[in-house]
């Protein structure tokens, strides 16, 4: 009986996330091919994929690895590209009330854009901690396994997949599918608009620093919008 709420949450979370997870396949394949084209060996590529498990950060740092950029810049770029997870973690943290620290750390490693967009609303509404944990872990573990498997396909198929398949474009579409539901919240929309506009305006900066500035500007704008919206709702 104790496991029943966990299984029920896991089943609902997995089935709800399954259609969305299809978008991970081209994105992961592109990441795998990009790592090989940069010069990484298959073992290095899969090692990076398991340890980092962050497609945007991986793709963002690969050009820096290719040109031999300083290590500090690679680390700063990866941190900047993953700053959005500070917002995601703060937003979904209440859904892990009652969970111990090891469980929170493990779930933090598994957190992705798609899982956040799918899970955050229900996890903040359901009271049963076991149901919430199952609802989060099922799609998260499926996402991790699908990402690793699809990336491995890209790693070993690099050079043999026809370029006219335009997997890069498919990966961009997958990201847009994740962005649209999150952008329904005003702070997220403000962050996306400010970050995107800033990145485009500063695209000529060396070492892709314009992207980092755009990320920081977007996150700052999102926090400002959230603070302003919260003050407006206070009676």
C-alpha cells in the first residue's frame, strides 16, 4: 500500500511526458554528432554526456573547446547557460517538501527543461509526497535514458547521417516546444524576450560573450518581473 501512491504518480507522470519526450531524440543526436565533430572520442563524448547531462551547456561549450578557449571561459559559459535551473529549482522546490537531502540532490541532477515544464504545476498542487516523487522520477529517469541512448546513436552515426535531414532544425523545434508552455508565465516570457533580444544585439562580441550577457540579462529581467508581479498582488 505504501508504494501505491508512488506507482500511481509515476504512471501518470510518465504517460503525460511521453509525447513531449520525442523531441529529445533529434536534440540528443545532434549533441552526439557535434561532440564527435569537435574532436572528442566516443568515450569522451559519452563521459561528458553522463556527467554534464545538459544539452544546451554541452553545445554551448563545444565551440570554445574547438578553438582552445580558456578553461575559465568554458566553465563560465556552462554556468551561465544553466542559470535558468536556479529559477526552475526555486519554482519546483515546494514539490519536494518532505523529501530528504540525497533525494533532492538526485532529483536536481535529473531536472531538465521538459520535466520542469511537465511536472511543476501538479507537483505544487498534490499533497501526497510519495505521489509527487513518483510523478517526477518516472519522466526524469525516462528522459535521462532516452537522452543517453539517442546521444550514443549520434556519436556512432556521426558522418553517416545525411546532412539534408536537418537534425539541427529539428532540435531547435524541440526547444521551442519546451519554451512555449513555460512562456505562459509572465516572468518566463519577459526573461525569454529580454535574453533573446540581448543575445541577438550582442551577437558580434568575441568568444560568444554576447550569449552570456543575454542569459544574465534575461534571468535578471525574469526575477525583476516576478518581484514586480508579486508586489502588485499584495493587497
